[in-house]
C-alpha cells in the first residue's frame, strides 16, 4: 500500500543577525515535542508562497512581507512522504507568537542548537542554510598572474567572501607551480576563515588538502552511475557542476552539499552560447533537493533576482571579485 503524499510549505524565518526561528510541535500532533520549521500543507490552488504566508499567519500571527523560494526536498517518514518547499522569509509584520500553544525559539545556526530533537526533514535545511551566498572560482592562469590574484582575493576575503573553488584547467606552468599556487590560495582562505574546495580536474591526492571537492559534471554523472559513495571518502564539502536535470540528479544521488547550475546569463567564458535564462534555471532546480548556486553573468546586482528564482546564491569567476 502506497504512503500518503503531502505537499508542505516551510519557512526559514531569519533575523538580520542570522538567527532562525524554530517551533516545537504541539502535544496533539504527530511527533509531539519535536522541533521543526514553521509551515504547513499547501492547499489546492495555492502557490507555495501563498500557502506559506497563510500558514505563518495562522501559526505565528505574522504577515510575511518578503519571502523567496529556496530548496524543495522530499522526505519519507514511516507513515507518509512529505515534499517540503523550503522558503526563506526575511521580513514580516508582527511578533511571532505560538498561536497553537507551541513553543518558539530563535537559534544561532553557528553554535550548538539549544533545542531538540529536530524532525528528520528539518536537519538538511539547517545544514544548507549555513552555506555562504557567494562562491568564487579561481582563474589565475599562470605563475605570473598569481600575486595579482592573491591580492584581489585577499580584498574579497576582507569583505566577507567565505567560499572559494580552486579550478585551473588551463594552467600554463606545470604541475609543481600549480600545486604551489593551490597551497597559497588555501592558506589565504584559511587566514580569513574561508573554505577552499578543489575541482576534480586536479589530482585526487590534492583533495585532502582542501575543504572539500567540486566535481565536474561528467565526473559526477560517472560516479553516480557507478554507484560510488564518494561522499564518505571526502572530508568537507562536496559540490557538483550541473547544466541539466540529469546532472542535478547526479548531485542528489551523490548526496552533494550543493550544486552550481548554468550558465544562466550570457558570459565571456561561453562566447556565442546564450544563457539558459532565469525561467529555465528555476524549472531545473524545482526538484533538485539541495541548494543550487547560479553561475554565468552573475554579480552582486543579480543576487536578488537569483533568489527570486530559487537560487541559494551566486557563483562566478570575475565579477564576484569586484
């Protein structure tokens, strides 16, 4: 007998200091006493954001004024299957109140949680929301360009950049010089509390020196098709490049922490190849089941529209250093 399938809208309600609102399930509901993200069932005819606004008014007596779609994730419980459309809520009118008698708590995502236990489907978004919203890909090219890049990277790190990918497929000066450059980039990132992932185009024995691995799309598909549990072999984050639904499926199969999808807008790195556009980007990530960064023509000016289309944040080479 098939399990009931439930569509739910859930809100990650965050304050400017980054704290997140959690709610404890009342005693008269399933999983009593467990903590979750506020929200509820999507009714027929409602959009996700409409359902979220209604549920948060009914549960918390707040009026949502700013919300964007984020990650849609399916979780199978013992008695049902729930498809959760997680949304980020960044502005509202009113003071959140437990209308149904439920306890509420603002939690610091960068410290051990002071409430629990968490509903199983609540654990992944609390991990994902900690990801930075900018992801820089290196483009150094050769040893002569290293000092200038490091100076520019240092400035970006001083302004809050927290996630970098070392990716130099066209390096011109040999593997020894490339490995030395990799080490310098990693050390500089660590000096500012940032993480540096290494692209899978580089030797596998480099991977433990980084804070995770970013798989090229072809590598991710091959590993997913081969049934490899690479996530267990990597210390740190696992990321995947994607350009299609198949490659996003591979990211999900590999339990990647996030994916990068594009190119979205026209970009100098793909001359003569038009971007997929925001509508296609949103359609592709609608069931990705993990956070997705938009790449291709991205800058600080596109962050708001990217979030409106469900992106976690932006990835890029040049304009994220500006």
